[in-house]
């Protein structure tokens, strides 16, 4: 009886347990090696640092579920942050007004990715490689390469820096987004069709899925998430830099893969991605506390990406 | 004659408990044409694949010239003189005829490709075949028939002893078939033995010396052509007992459900009309490619018809997409479970729910309880053996998978059910269940359109069978027609002379971006004219002109742009970026991408600088160590990609970050300066003819690489691999080694770039190289090298990098910051890909029009 129970464990659950075990292991490791890791202050800071990545990685979960990858998210995110900051600075209007604009910019950039890649029939990863430079360049052109600050006072920034029960407000937003996304991922027809495309694009076409349309919607969604991340980022930082967002795409992809999303499409889990992000951010935070230079942090990020994907391939080979 | 060239003794082959070939023993005589006949699934193709080394046989033995023969791959088979022309073409579509013919066995002289010899040999072979094939065109631009010839020529160029032709003329027209037969005769005179597989009896009887009949994977009999007849062969093929013992119970024929009127899809089917009633099974039958498959696709909205109409229950409908078809209560069970039928990793429930999504969902949300209920109901109803509906598809047997596929579509409650070969690859018991199911469905009043690869099945299950041949509906036979009768209709030879080009099945074949337009013009320009034209057709010229215009434009707008100092800056920048671009060109040709080049460059710089300052190493030794490091980093990229079968773009995305970390680790986040004076570091300041030594070195490397690109097996194989990796494997090209090799080359060139940069800057900073990868990728793409592989141009890359550097430099002069630069690179890269794709798509359309005209 018990045996059957263990066997019944789904792939997703197995992955979740592994990620949780990973989080536990690194947490214990860092608690032992550094004095500051296991403190309340660090925990709260960690939570706040995770917000942006959580949102972007959640968006990436949808992209990976269709078997694609988007490496322009960091650039889209940063473009949105800077545009919103510039608009606030130059118009003097409330940033609340510009927040939807930021999300729209993200969605529009994503839509462009989607339209180009579906009309050319090329994988999104190649197209987004090109567009990431377009978006990053656009950011530089708009800002002139300078940081945008001095945005004045607004309830928008108060919200971003404020806390409820000691936890930064943006964290609640992020968790809310994750919860809604997870529910939507499981329940909605649209997401089921995303997964169907990722699992077997041909067969999904044969069951009436509008493959191209869904792929574009998917990219728009991703862009929208990047825009939302930008809004939260601006709310907390009240400033923007032209170099922000670099490397975010890599972290997001790593998190999705670590959380059980298959790079070949067809499976992805929002909660898993959350676990993946937590794991990565804890490792980054721990390395920083241990006084490791940025060199190690950079290298670790790259290593984690290759490692996560390679592990998945190996596991897949064994079971399938 | 008389001696045996190939002998088979008790050869067996099984695939997952299905015995495809059982105890086959017979022999083939030297110099004969030996035809193999049998129905679909009789084991002919499997046997041929065993002989050609695609599969290895499990038991028994084969002898060639009395020596034991058990090839482990097609390359070994070719080495022993056995060549096969596959049913599905395995050509490199972007390459010209000679590159295809000599793929994997290029003629070399002193290690270099002997272009002229190969071209001449190709021309001679094609001439011998009396074919007018343009040897300079990529094969994708040839007709299917011509491609088939290239495939045959490839097999012949090997000095084959045995040539296997697996339905070689299914894509040839009458005229070409005649040439093929002539060729076969010639070959036999030369002593080449031919094994010939065809469904067309008349041809078999015309060219074969002996015929071997196979049935159900077993050897039946070998007969001399002179002593047998078509009827005897068909009788042997069918066997005495029929395989399909099933009689349908009578069903009430109701009103007409679906009706098709004069449906035409040019090049596929012509003027097809049909109707199906409630409770009726309409069978469709024909040889592969005869058009009935297209009719199914039209009905289900997968292919648009050009004229004609479909009427469902008296109402005219239009199926633009499968979704439309589903709305009109049409369901199609596709023939290929793995490719188009099921999500094999998913559970039964999810698979069944997939077609129900839009039916049961409310407000865009999946109604899981209802789906589960329906799934369980159908799983029970169809007797699917499983623990629960949560089992994943891979755990099920083929028969049960098929039942789930049926359930998935029955659950949509269709009125018209299309079953495309519903019993393919499942065992006898499951087949019987499916027959009973079809019987039950018709009694319930479903209208069914059925196809099958087994004619028995069709005759047993259908009320009427429509027979297709070459895109036309040639005959309708009633229930109870015999198999022999049907075979005579669909495989017989009447009406042979019609419709050329009907068999064109492949679409969207990609042509090389080279822009070699179709030179179909009637007049012959002089040799010079031709050459000039050829030069102007090249895409590189377009890029060159663009570069010149940009250069002139900047010189006019900005006076200081042309100053000696600035030109020197441009040249240096171009020299360094150029090295990376050349490497990227090789990488692209192989179908890979290397994002890590800039970081490899930066890390190598830091490494060399560190060795020279802290390590006090001789600068030249440091250079050697640096180049080694860069190559190793490249090899790591390749190894990771090969070991985990990942795409290099993902791998290098990760390693890019790792190498940046490495670089930061080496320089500690600071610029390393204070390098020793002299040695290679003065290169940047040595001028020859007023131009820095750096530029000369880069140019020399360019020419060396150009030479390698054109003249070595390595780069030829890279191109072939990038074009069609699978076919490259079949031709015995070691793809894994090549992937690692090309990444190593890219790493090495980045290292060389690092040496030049270091000499230019005399210090190793932390930021150089950050956007080099993108510049290199952009330049290569602009220069006409395809991302995705198979075609590239070194000259194009040279001009491309010139254009990119000039623009980047000019933008600085115009007062635009680095933002414009990356904007520009991104936009040009995407634009270049756009143009590439547009050029690719054009010739295909033309070809289609051409075909229409011919009809």
C-alpha cells in the first residue's frame, strides 16, 4: 500500500520536494557559515529582493510551458522602468498614472517578440536575442545612459517602501500574482493550450489550438509580467538605471527549469518556479553574506543555469 | 552470373516484441535486378534497412561475397559496397548537387577538397543519366524528381556493388521513370546488382529478373519473372487466408451527413466529390501520395481547398481551421499517434480533455470534474486497460493508446468521424476491439470515413470504398470487393500518362539565402555577361554597396570621420571584432550559436595580463597560454552541449556568465595594467604601409579561414551538419566531434582577438567584450550567413563587420551614444533575418505557379 503511494508521487511533486530540500540545505549551510544569514532582517531583505525576480520568473513559466524561451525580459523590464521614471520626472504627474503605461509597454514589447517569431517561424530565443538589444538600446537612447532619479514624493513610492506586518508591500503583490497565476495555470483553457503547444505542437493543432495566436498571447503575457515587475521595482527604488535588468532572463529561466518546467515544453509549475527563485536568491544572498566577490556570484548564476538544465536532461533520459 | 552476391540466412528483426522480419533466407545473384514485392507492412522496407545498415538484425546472418556482413551503420554498409536510396529523401537542401553527392566522402588532395574533380565527376554522372540538372543550384530549388536523381547519383558515386532502390519512382514522372529504367539496365551491364522495391506491378515485370514475395515479415517465394504472372504474384502477396475476419452487422443508413463537391487542391487532389450517410462507413483507398490523405486534411480544416464545397447536414460550411471543423461536429483521429495524435507525456484524462476544452469549459476555465467524468466514462466504455485515468500515456500499450485517441474524439460527440488508419501498429486483439467499436458506432448513427494501410480491413468494414490514384477519384467499389480487384485499380498502369507533378508533397522547402534567382530565361548571355550577372546576384554585393554608401555618407556629413586617426581606430576595431565574426560564421554554418565569445575574450585578456604582470611570464608564452585557455573554454561549451544534448545558445548563455565570473575572479574587478614593454604588445603600434599590424594579422587570419572554409572537409561537414544533421549522421559524418570542434575554433579566435586587444589597449580592463558577441552575430547575419546552419559566406562576414564597425563609429561622431549602437545591431539583425526568410520563401511560390501552369 505504502509502496504504491510513493510510486504515485507525481513528477511535479518530486521536483517540489527536491527544490524544498535544496532550499533547506543551502539555508542550513549559510546559517552555519555566516552570522547574518539567519536573522530576521536578512530574511525580510531577501523577501523584498525576490519580488522582481518572482514576477519575471512567473511570466517565464508561461513561456517555457510552450517550449520557448525569452531572453529579452531583462531588457523589457528595464525599458519599462526607465520610461515610467522619465514620464514621472518630465510630466510631474503621479507615477500611479504611469504604472499601467509601464505594463502596457512591456506587453507591447512582448507582442513584438511574439509577432516576429511566429511570422518568421523561428524560435523565440533567437528573435529575443535580437530584440533584447533593441530594447536595451532604446533604454539607453531615452535616458542618455544616465540614471533617472529625483522623482519627487508620491504615495506610489510610499507604497513601494512601506511595509505591512513588517513585510514590504511589494512582497504581498508578488505573492498575490503568484497565487493567481498558479490557479490560472491549472484551471484555464488558455494555459492548458500553452502546455499542449509545448508538449506536442502538431497534435495541439489537430485539436483546434490556434498555435500562432496562443504563442503571441504568451509573449504579450510575458511582457506584461516584465512591465509589472518594472512597476514594483520603481515603486521601491524610486529611481531607474540604464543598466538594470541584465541577467534577469537567465535567473528566470534557471528558476523555471529548477522548478520543474521542461525546456522542451509541456510542463511547468508556477509554485515550482517560486521555489526555484527562492533557491537561487538564497544562494546569491548567502554568497554575498559570505563575502564572496561578484565574480563568484556571476559564475554561480551561469553555473546554476547549465546545471539545472543538464540535470533535467539527465533525469528525463533515465525516466523517459 | 550465377554466383550469389548477397545471401541471407534466417535473418530476424523485432521492434518491441513486434517481429518485423522473421527467418528470412534467400539470396541475390550478382548483376541481377531483384524485385521485392509485398503489401504494406510485409517487412520489405525493414529488410532493406537491415541490409543498408540502418538497423542491425537480431538473429541469423548475412553474407556478402561469402563474407559475413553485419553493418553497424550506413557508413559501414557503404564501405562494403551496399547503397540505398531511401523512400524519404535525405538530401542537404541548401547545398548544390556535387556537395550532396560527395557528402561524407569528399575527394581530397593533400587534405584539401578537390573541387574541380568533384564538380567534373558530378557533371559526368548527371550527363550519363541524361539529365539536365543545374549543378550550381541548391537542391531545394530542384523538382522532387530531380532531387530523387541526386539521391540516386549519390549512391552511384560510391562505386556500389549493390544498389537498393526503395520505391524510387514514386516521385518521378513518366519521362524520368523511363530514364531510370534505362539507367538500371546500364548499371546491370556494369555488373551492379539492384534490389528494387515497387508497388507497381507492371514496372516490376518490365525490369526485374527475379521477384521475391514477402508477407507478414516472412519470406514466401522467389520466382523468375519469365515463369510467373501478375496474378500469381498478387495471390502470393495476399496469401490464402485473409487476415481480417470481421463482418459488420447491418446498420440503418440514415440521411446524408457530409457531402463534398468538386474539391480541388492544386498539385494534390482534383475534383473530388463524395457523400457519407448516417450509419455508413466510407472507405478511402490509394497508394501513398495518391491524394486521399489531402482530402481528410481538407475536411478537418488543416489544408485549404482551392475550389469546391463541403456540406454538412444540408448546410454549406467552411473549415478554415480544425477548430471550425470541430464546431461543425467533425472529428478526426489522425494516423500518427505520436506526432499528431497524443501528448505522450500527459495523463489519459488530460489527453481526452484536450479536445473537450472548449466544449466543457466555462468562462475560459477548465471544468475538471466534468472532464474527468467524461474521461472515465469513455475509458470504461472503450475498455482501456489502465490503473486510473491519471496514468500517463507512455505507460500504455499501442492498442490502449489508440483507444484513448479514439475516446478523445468520440467524447466531442461528432456527427462525422474521420478515422485515418485507426489500427496502425497495434496488435490483433486491439484491432478486433476497434472493429467492433466502428460497428457499434455506425449502428448508433455515426457517419464514418475510414482509411487503412490494410486493404482487408477496408473491405471488411466499409460500405463503399473510393479509390484514389494520382489525386483523382478513379473508381468506387462496393462492400465485398476483393482485394485483388482494388490492388489492380490503384497499382495498375492505366491512365499512367496523366498529370505530372501531382506527387509534389513537400512544401516550404527552404532555399539558400544566396539570392540565386531562378535563371530560367531563354536566351544565353555570353560567358562574361553570365559572370557579371552571377556576381551581381550575390548578396554580398548588396551588403558591400550598403557599406560603401554608409561610409561615404559619414565622410560627407562628418569631416573628421575620414581623418587618418579615425580610420586607424575603425580598422583596429574591425580587425578584432572581425576575428569573432569569422568564428561566428563557422559556428552559424554548423547551426550553432556562441554567445560567450566576448566573455572568453575578456577572460583571456585578464589571464594573459595576469601571467605577465604577477607571473612574470615571457609575453609570448603568456600568449600561448592565453590561446590555450580560450580554446579550452570553447571546448567546454561544445562538451556541455554534446554531453547533455543541449542547444549551444542555452549553454553559452550560461557559460557567458561563468566566464564573466572567471574574468572578474582573475582581475579582481580592476583593470590590470603595467604590462611589460615590448614583444607582442607593440603590434598595435607597428605600421606597415601606414596600417597597423593588427589589421594585417586579422586580414591574414581572414584569408586563412577563408581558405579553410572553402577547402577543408571540416568546414564542408560543418555546412552539411548545419543543413541536415540527421542526414549528416547517415552519411557517416561525426556530428558530436564537429560540434565540439567548431566551438573550440570560436573560442580560439576569441583568444586571438584577446591578444590583439591586449596589444591595442596595453591593459586588460573589465568591460571590453561585453557586447562583442552581439556585434559578431549581427555582422555575420548581415553578411548572409544563416542562423540555423547550412549556408554561410566569409566574404559576407568581412563586409558585414566592416558595415557594423563603420556605423558604430559613425554614430559616435554624430553624437549618439552607445544606446543607438545596440539599437542598431538589434534592428539590423532582425531585419537581416527577415530579408533572409523573405528570399527563402520566394522561389517556392514560383515553383508552385510553375506547376499550376503545367497542369
